[in-house]
C-alpha cells in the first residue's frame, strides 16, 4: 500500500492523515522512517507529528540510550486518543460499541429486536449512543460507522429472504445515522466491515491474501487481496451464499434450488433444530465442499471463519478443516492452517464499523476504505 504526501501547502490536512496512517500501519516508527515512506521531508513530518501529539492522537516514547547518541523517539497511535462508535445492525438486533483507536471494544450496548425497521432501529441507536456518550470511559468521539447486511440499493439476489433486512431500501442511511449520533457517519456491508476489522486489528497483520467467510444469519464472504477487499464489478465478489451446493435442493428465496446458504448459515442451523455437534456432523460434506471451492477459486493463504455465529459453533466448523481433501491449498509448505477462526469473531463487524469512522475522518482514503493507493503530487 503506497501512501504519499504532497508538498503543496493546500495538502496539509491530507499530509496529516497520511502521517497518522503511516504510524498506525508501521508503528512504533520514527520520524525519519515516516518521511522516507510517505515522501515528505523530515521537517514536514516533524511539524505534523507535533500537531498530532498536541491533539493526543499519537504517543512518542524515547528508548533508554545505549552507547553513544540519543535514540530517536518511537511513535505509536495513542489507543485512548479518541473513540469511534461501531454499530452493527442485523436481522436479530443492534449492537453499538465504543471502540478505541487500537480497535479494542471499550464498552458496548445491545438490543435484541427482530428485523427492525429504520425508524425503530435509529431510535434504538440514538438511545444506546446517549448511554455510551455518558459513560466515564467515553473519550473524544471521532465518528460513527454502521455495518449492516448489504449490499444496499442494489437489485441483488442476496438482498432477499429471511437472512437480510427488509424495509431498508431507499433509506438515506448516512443522513439518518448522522442525525441519530450527532457524528460524521459512515457505513459498509457487514462482511466487508468484518474483513476490514480483521485486516486492521487482527490477522491482517500476518496475512494479506485470505478469504473471510462471514458466517452470520446468512452466509457471505470477502476475498482480501494484498490487504484490500476484492470487490468485483458491482461490489458483490465473493458472495458465496448463493452458489449451488445441492442439486435440486431446497428452494432459496433468490429463486434457485440448493443454494449454500440454505444449508450453511445461522438461519439454516436454527431451522434444522439440531444440537451444534449434530448439525456440524450433518453439514460437514457441504462445509468442506464450500471451503475447497473457495480455495480453488481464490488460492488464499487461509480461509478466516468469523461472523455472528456463536464462538463454539465457529470453532467446531473450523476443526472440520483437518479432514479436508485435496485442493490447490493442500500444500505441504503452509504457514497457516487451511481454515482459521477470526481473531475476534463476535466483535469483528463492530470493530470494522468503528474503523470506517476513524479512517473516514482521519485517513487519506476518505470515504473509500478499500483504495489501494493514493496519488499525491510531489514537486
Ligand atoms: Zn439463493
């Protein structure tokens, strides 16, 4: 990922975000390293670092001198320098969390409500935001990010049936969210938000090419390529829930027979009414076929399994990978298992939603979280 500053005076706010992003990605780091990375002078970087320190967004620590000379101070993002509200809306309810700059969920609120309509949902969000704002642990709030099943305003087959939200078409979600929270507002579909949370705060620090299988009320997924979401022509790449899994199988609300999501999702688990262990045994062949399909299509370093499902269920599914038969991923020189559990399943979409807000406000990739590079002008 190339971050590049601009030497034009009008580019100062842009350079601030570039420098902060570089510290976040590479910290602890020094002024000199940042300057080299983002193509700015050390003097310009030092000025910006001072501003960021004054605002409490970064911390500077000088190591004990060893031998001659003073070691340069090391810069890191200050986890408590600000908070964002991460909000996750699902057909089962709404969760709102206070998330710090390191991606830790500091405090959260939850309301169970079945398939909330927009008026009800934003009233509940407003209520929970008021509670969190009055918490003694709530610092300076930078923005609010909402993750919800998507895609939005797209005539898509994944936007139908019991696994998705109804009554949310043609709603100005951004404006409603800004109004309910009083903060700059951002949104994203929940599986992309979860993958982003994982990329920024979790396994993304070790992995760059992986498939994030989002096991929620429905089943979705996102391929991360070089740390960036592979979105496809219309933003629906990796949507695995509606691939054919069982010939002439169950009728899916999308109109086809035997879609994967009819067998492998929280919705499917609940409809089947079995214990976790029995259900996992029953869907083992379908799960393993799905994993091999993903592997052969995308050749990922690993498949990360996360989402809204209970941790115990996710963990049982992940152990099935031990018995996976051949695919392009069945290599001897693997560094990660073929399937791993997401680093913080239960919070991944929330953390990703909060990250949308933090980086929407502070980062150079304003409003476009998944851009791979930034073009600046260097004189
Ligand atoms: Zn379908």
